[in-house]
């Protein structure tokens, strides 16, 4: 694609994003990102607070209100006119809800949904959601957790996503990097994911750019000079510090938690950078690691599943 066409695609994608950065910022505090090797970075987030506690329930509500755009195709919820997911018809919400695993307490779909929101808020738009392809809500999704597209600095970037919710941070990042390694070393897996995206992407959502994007995904596409690939990984993990908020003393809770969390950023970034550099198959790839601590990821996952079962 020539520069003018690439710029037009960038503007088009920004218009499709499912959530604005301002709306996400209302619930998640964003920290300055930490650069690691090969243009990679770690991005840190923290759920905002009221005076006495973390606003996990408000964040859950945002997730519930986002599942329609996450799961369904555009024509299913946006046949005409405007659509606000906080004011959607209940039957549309129920249709989206029916795709989620509700019987498996270890289901990681809430992490995948969080990754979706983090990417969309930056204008990195979902190309394919495998949830929509599921024939049964109790059938897990295999392979990548996300395939998104972005135009940045004149490049068209395909984001291959992994979303993890682990009690242990190291367990989460190790699992994600292992998945990236398996994906990287399997040409069949790589092309299968691109074929899925090409065959099942939401054509009406991408409108006049659908064929352009499919050509980029095709192994026979001609103009790929500006095409790039990156790994986008979300890790939700336990931060035991959040279990006892009385340690703040007289300090404002938000100020206290921000200061304490910032103390860990260099160590976490260095740890992630070291882990990537020790895997030869992926050490030269580009990564963006999104990190969000929870009081208890298992408890948060259970609250999410309970809300789905009870219709919020």
C-alpha cells in the first residue's frame, strides 16, 4: 500500500476501535511504558480506587458491557444507526454471553477480553474473534487468543495476542512466551491463523478495506513491503500487596498503590526482557507486554463467570 492509502487505513481503523483510551483510563491508571529490547515494551496498568478499596466491580462492569463488540460481528449489533454497548438489547447481550465458557473455573477468556480492550483502546483493531466461531460455549478456543491490526509509523502491523490470567506472574509470562515459541516454530500454525482471519474476518466491519487486508494475509499477496508482525501479551496476576490495604496508613490509597507498584516496574521489565532473550526462536521478535495486577485472579475470574451466569 502507498503512504496515502496507509494513512487512510489508519484513520479508518481508529474509527472502528471498540473503546476510547479516555474511557479505559477512567478505570485503569496507565503508567509510563518501560522499553526492553528490539523496540519491545512493557505497559503497566492498575485498577483505579475509591478511598477504601480497588474498583474491581466497576472494571467487571466494563468487561460485561464490552462482550457484545468482542464476540459478535458488526452486522449482529450494528445493522443501522449508532450502538452503545451499555444500552444494548438484552437478547444481543445474551447471544454474546452464550459463547463464553461458564463451567470451567480455569477458563482464561476474561484475560482475552481484557487484552481486547487494551489493544482496541490504542486503535489496534480486532481482525478475528474465534469466540464467534464456537458451536458450543463449553468448547475452548485453540491457537492464538487474538489477531488484531494496526497502522503505525507507516507500517501495517499484525498483532498476535496471548491473554493469561495466572495467580503467579512467572507462570503467566512463561506460559505466554512458550505459546509464542510454539506459534513461531510452526509454519502450519502461523498460516492457519492467517487463513482463519482471512476466511472469517468481519467483511462488513472493514468495508472497503476487507479485500486489501485479505491480500495482506494471503501467502500470495503482492504488496507486503510495509507489513510487520508483533506479539501482544496480557498478563493478569496476583499482587499480594493488594490483600492488605491497611498498610497505606494515612496516605491516599491511590497515591499509595501507584507509588508501591512503580517500585516494581524496573524489576518486572528486566525479568521479562531476560526471559525473552533466553529463547532463541523469539528473542528478535517485537513484543508489547500488558501487565495488570489483581488481589486474586481466581476470585476475579469467578466473579466474571458468576456475572455471565446471572446475566450480570
